[in-house]
C-alpha cells in the first residue's frame, strides 16, 4: 500500500474515541456531531506524532522487501484515498487472481 507518511500522520493523530459510546471519530473525515461529544473524546496515548513517526519507520524497514515483491507482480494499492476506495482496491487484488505470467516468473 502506498501512502505518504504525512497522510498516515493525519489519519492517526486526528482519530479519537468516545469513552461513553465507544464510537470512533476522526476530526477531518468523521467529526463528532456535537460539541458535547467532542468535549468528552479521548485519544490513545501513543497516537502522537513522535510515536507515529517511529512506527512508520519501523514498518517501512520491515516490509521494504515485501513491497518490492508485490509491486513486481503487479499489485499496488494507493492508500492515500478515502477508506472505501482503498478497501475496494484491496478487495479487487484478493478476488482477482494474479495473472499466470507473473506466477510463472516467480
């Protein structure tokens, strides 16, 4: 999945939880409907910029070889889109088999 680190940062640092209802909110994509709800929202302690940057670096260091492999066989997901579009792209990669020409070259 291809997504710029700044987009990851925006998605993670702006997510919140309503401790009363368990509802999840994102201040940009799914903001709370009322100020009352907004006032009681909490955020996970590790959803801060420093932790997220560390997690992004660890992720890319650990999966670099997998990214190359999947892109070489023709699977690429632009994850810098709305969640439904990303889901559909992943689903399409799962449902549609890898072409034989890629399987034979492995």
